[in-house]
C-alpha cells in the first residue's frame, strides 16, 4: 500500500470520526462507532487482527481471523473459499 493511499485512508477516517455527534452518544457507543469506522476502512481491529465483514446470517458485524494463520489463508477466507 502506498504512502499516499494510507494518508487518504487516515484522512477519511478522521473526517468520519469528526462527524460523530458526541453530545448524543454515550462513551461506549462512541467507542463502538469509532471501532466500526476503523475496521471498515483499515480491515483490522484495534488489536491488529485482520477482520472481514460477516455474512447476513452470522452473528456480529466482523469476523476476526486468527493471528497465527498465514496470509494465504486469510485471503482465502476473505474470498469465501474453503482453505482446509
């Protein structure tokens, strides 16, 4: 990923966070909203785990992948392919 592309992503993240109405959100709601924005843009959670969006019938919004998996396995999972 190029430096410019990263910079654009960071600027986009910052602009979206600035649009949150902090006077109507609780601290927990604000943290959840920021984490959702972060994962949507950077595809990692705040712990550094790779994440992908879940399917409609799955629980939660994001699927967190195991840290020990290989890059090829993560890409196969992201494409919805069987990797075993």
